[in-house]
C-alpha cells in the first residue's frame, strides 16, 4: 500500500467532501468488513510492528493499561501486549475485524468505536499504540486525534505510532479488492506534527515492506515511539 496520488487513478468513489463523516467512516468499515482475515494473509510478516512493541514494553509498568487504537485483527499487536502483561483495550470501526480480534485475543477488551471518539475525560492509559490506523483519517482529523491521545496518556505515558510514508490526504486507493481512503506524510512532516501535538519522538525506525499479496503495494513504513513530555508519577 505505498500510497501516491496515482493510486487514485481509475478508482471510482464518491468525493469524501460530499459525504458526512459518518458516511465516510461507514464506507471504511464496510471495506474492512469485506477484507476480514485476508488482511493478515496479505501482511504475514510484521517485523517493524513487532519490534516497536518489543521496544515499548520494558518502559511500561506492570499491568499497564494500553489502548490499541484501530486494533484490526488483534495480531500481532494486541496479542503481543497481552502476552507482555498489559491490560489491553482494542478499538476499531469494523465489526468484522473485531470479531476476528476477539477470536485471536480473547483476553483483551474490545470496543466498536471510531478513533475520533476517544474520550480522555473518561479513560486514561499508560500507553497508546496506533499501527497503521491513523492513516485512515483525514489530515484535518489526525491532529485532533493526536491531541486526544496525548490527553488520554498518564504522565510519562508512551505513544507507539506506525504510519506509511506518503504525501496524500484522503486519497482513494484500491486495497485487497476494496477501496480505502488514506492519508500520509513524509517523515519530517510527521515528526513536526507530533511535536506540535506535544509529543517527543524518542525512537524512530523506517522499513521498506513488500506485502505478500499483489493486491497491496510495496510501502515505506515509519515506526515511532513518543513520550508525552511529562514525568511518570511514583507510588
């Protein structure tokens, strides 16, 4: 899924500007409902994602509360966090993806919820991870969600982010037989946006990735672990 404006050529899809946010997100969810288990078949090797969580886990307290934002099928991230002793809540807008996630990681708690509906006034976490989920939002919504994530983190909390490097905003692309709307940034712009949201990038890794399916394109993946600029409290 390496994203460029050319990916939109020949893709017939309604202009998202003519749709309400609810209509747009319903179409995104329907696409992932149709993809289901095929997502993991197309992306069987997730070394960068696994490596990011491996680096994150030692910095979390025992029994850490972690939000997997846009958890998809629950593998590998939700499973890895649970196996690492975390209490994990996974959220996604696709009912089908959540069905698969519940099967893959029955120990976790799952909620059918849009990322923009995160409520830091009612829920806080030691860490939030977002693996290739924020790219499904628009550029005007991503800073809003980053602010919600920062506010939902306890002092000293960590944010693990995975994105695909690209210069697109809400572009329709073909993906595993469906059409998805995606957004991306070049890495310097992504760093700047995280800084503006109040995060400090503590670790960064970039990888080239070739999916196992011809229906998904090669891509450049960016992995970042960020602090929220606050010291963790002591008991």
